[in-house]
C-alpha cells in the first residue's frame, strides 16, 4: 500500500526543565504513523540523526560536541533492514575521511577506505581489504597524488605478500603498469610483468631466484619484425631456448647449451621459401657445421 497523499507528521519534544541529557528530540512519522527519522540535540551540543524502516534503525549519524571533544566531526553507522551493521563513515576534523565496511553476517570489518581530505599525505586514498575474520590484511590499494595506483595482495593463510602492481595513472612514464608476483609461502619473486604504453609487454618468470622464461610481445606500433619473442633458461639461469614468431608467421627456434647457440630451426609458415623447414647446427665456436632443409612432408631437400 502506498503512502502517497498521506501527510507525514513531525513531533518535537523539548527538555524545558533541563532534566534530561538532551535538549530536544524531533521525530518524523510517515503517513501510516511509522517512525522514519529522529533527530536528537544533546546538552553538550552533539546531535544524533537516525533513520528507520519499520522497527529497524537503518542509520545513525553522530556529530561532535560543541566543545569539539572528539577528533572527528561526524560519524555515520548504517545497518541493513535485518539490523546487521554494513558500514561506518567517519569525517575527521582535519578533513580526512574513513569508510569501513562490514560483513553483514559475521559483523567483521572487511574493508577500510581512507581519504586524505587535508592533502597532507602523498596519497589521495588507501583501501585495505581484510579476510573473513577481519584480522588479516589480504589486499590494499593506494592512489597517490601523482595519479599512480599501487595495489598489493597478501596470502590469507601465511600473510606473505603475493603481488604488487603499479599503474601509471599520471601517464608520465613509457609504461602503463608493472606487476610483481611472489610465492605465497616463501615470498620469493616468481613473475614480473611490464605493459608499455604502446601495448608491448615484457613478462619474466623466475624459479628458485633465477630467470626461467621471458616473453616479449610487440606493441601496437609494430616496432619489431616479430610478434612475440620467448626465451627459456636452464636451472643456472643461462639461455637454453628462444622462439621468435615473426610478423609474417614464420617461426625461428634457437637452442643453446651453456649459453652458446647450438642449433636454429626456421619454419617457413609464410611460404616465401622453397623449403618449409631449415635446420642449422653450430659448433662450440659458433660456426655453422650443417644445414638441412625439409619440405612440408618432412622430406629432405637438396637446395
């Protein structure tokens, strides 16, 4: 049933004899007589503003006393219609603001957002995310004054930092983002990714502290004659294999031993050559010792 056409009612009670801790209470009722809002002025100058849905209070905003006893100006707490706290917003005297969000079921704080309203910090906002218990930090995002964004994630069990990403929001660098990934148990670096403004990227993976692979991707400017260039390294961090995918579709695979080139296989996927596969072998001095050509059926060709 709609309350359209029914006139809300406002009732104000004043403590004229000064026997209460408050000066006045103003209650507002909807057209059906249900309490929807209440404003209380306390003797110390602080105020309480409440909103209701049926019997359930939805929000409470408290302002500081006239003597400015607290370090905040206002604090607002919100509940859902079931009476479960969902958020609290605090506006501080210096202009800063903090928003806290809660899990409606457990009541635990799951997120905190701080805003630098006073502009006395090097960041604009910091968002901290917590696990379901509300005690373990699992993520944070910091927006810096220069527009850069730094994001961290942490393992929920070990508490170890698992990633760090920086986004060049100010666009004053040649790269768009840099990301580092760490092992959740040891904290060792496992991957580094750089995405450049031109769309090119550079991804390196690590094993036991040594470089394991590197994948380069050409960008929108088509700076190189290849689309991707992937390198694989041995357990000692020395180059073992490279795979170069050319712009025309050709593939060049080079193998290394002890960091030295030992063989190179070219796949003519573009069809520009009289052969489909070219295999070249090298000696320890880097000289060509053998070259073999194959057709698409794997037959050896005499070229």
